[in-house]
C-alpha cells in the first residue's frame, strides 16, 4: 500500500504541472493588455504601465512567469491581483469558505438522497417506483441548472415565502440549503442512476443467491454483500464530483447572490485577473488529485479482493 501511495503521489506531479500550465497559458495568452484595461478610457502614462508590469512580473517571457509562479506557489504565494494589489491567497481565502460549505451541503445531499433513491429503485427494477426514478432523474439531467435555480427560487421564495431569494453576505447554514439542492441536482441524478443500475445487476449475482441460501438476514445481505460491491462505481463518480461541485458553482452562486469562488472566477474573467483564475484552478486541481487518490484507496475497503502492491 505504501509503495502504491508513493507511486500515485509521483504521478500527480506531471498532472498538476500540465493542468496548471494549460490554464496559465490560456489566461496569459489572451489578446489585450490587462494592465492597460484597468484605466478604461482614461489616458495613462506608458511608463507607469510598464512599471506596473515590471512590479507584477508581467514583462517577462511566459515560460519565466510560469516558473516563477511555481516557485512562489510552494511558498504559499498565489500572486497579486492587478486591480486591487491584494494577494490572491487573501482574496480566495475570503470567498473559499462559503463555496466549501455550499459544496459540502450539496455533496451530503447527493450521497444521502442519490444512493437511497438508487437502492429503492434497484431492488425492484422495472417496477413503478423504478420507472418513476428514471423519469425524475432524466428531467434533472435535461434541465439546465440556471432554469432549475430560478424555478426553485420562484417557488420557495416568491410563491411560498419559506426561503429568502438571495443569501446574506455571511450566509447561515439554513440559507445555503436551497442553493445546495440546486447545485446537487445533476449529481444526484447521476448517483441515483449509477446506484440503481449497479444494485439491479448485483442483486442477480451468484454470491447474492448464496448469501440468501445461507439464511443470512435480509439487512445483512443488502447492507453488506450487495452494497459493498454496488457502491464501487458510485464512489468513483463521487470522488470526482467533489471538485466538480466546487468548480461548477458559478451559476448557482450567481442566482442566489453568493459571494463565493464562483462569482470570484466570473468577476476575475471579466477583469482579466489571470492570477486569480489560475490560483483558484490550482486549488481545484489539488482537490481533484487528492480525491482521486482517496477513492482508489477506498476501493480496497469496499472490495477486499482489491490489493495494491
């Protein structure tokens, strides 16, 4: 196990460098001058623009900027915003906790509701409740998140009046429940379908018939023998879904006016704040890589036949 973890950690290095380099090149290779754009229509002394670029290191070749970024990254420095002159790490630190809370609520809702619905439908495949689940999840998959967000907001906030249409600057946990449900809707649909399909297939397997023939309690047959094998594909999806929930909150945060990472990315793209976008993507890449490693290690817990050399 130790060798496998060490090998996976080494494999993460080129993936991390390749991902951050790609985003870095995309942001800094865009046409236009981000420093000059800050002045708008006003006239600015070219010497002043050149000085700002020199202070931020934007006058260096792109490869040298990236190497400098990697060097500063290992010291906890994600760069400096062009407009506010604030460290990017401080800007992200202000917005990240809200997005993390929103993603955690959405993830919990996805796991609890998605797996529960999938089990209920998979145990009685081709039944009315199974077809109802497939129809519901198809609607969730087909509906864009911004449409679902406005519908939920209109129903619960404006029609029923049981929730606020927008969250406060420092939202409470209760205020994040409705945005979390909207954010988790697509993931919930996929998790429910994956669980349903896996349960429906494994319930007909030979080891399930053997467990039933031994006279084991139904709760043990389903909770231990069936679920441990059925959850492997679901865990694979959930491992990558954590990062997707954090990175895919731009639309949801915009609908409910949440001052999180999603809105920060949207504003940074509009202002050509490349350092902010690259810093956020760097953190998301790290989250993806760590979750991928944890998922692989969890396989051995779910299925004892899996061993890592």
